[in-house]
């Protein structure tokens, strides 16, 4: 790699030269957090209404695991429906 370590670090800094997480600035991290909430909150409600733990909704932000969680939600026996019968 060309350049000194300080030259390479400049590509991952913001404002006053503060290093950022994964090369992302504050705006990008804020946007990712907002998108995460937009995805997780509705699924939290869906899993809770189906009788599952709302914590399963965190699987929706993990690639691959989100597909498995959706299939599980679609085809598993819902505890809410079992308690009614």
C-alpha cells in the first residue's frame, strides 16, 4: 500500500481528524440507526402479536437470518392461536 499510515487514516476521518467507525461519518451512522428502527419496530409488533418474543425482530437486520426468521414466522405454529383452541 502506498503512503504512510497517517495518509491512509485521512480517508477515514471527519471534521477535526477524528477517526470514525468503519469509515462512516455521523450522518451515515444516524441513517443506519433510523433504518434499523424502521425495520425492527414493525417486526417486533408482529412477533409479539403472534405470541413470540419481540427479540426475534432483531433477526431482521441480519442478512440471511432475516429470511429464515420470515419463514419461521410464516410456517410455525403461533402460540397465540394455540392458546385460543
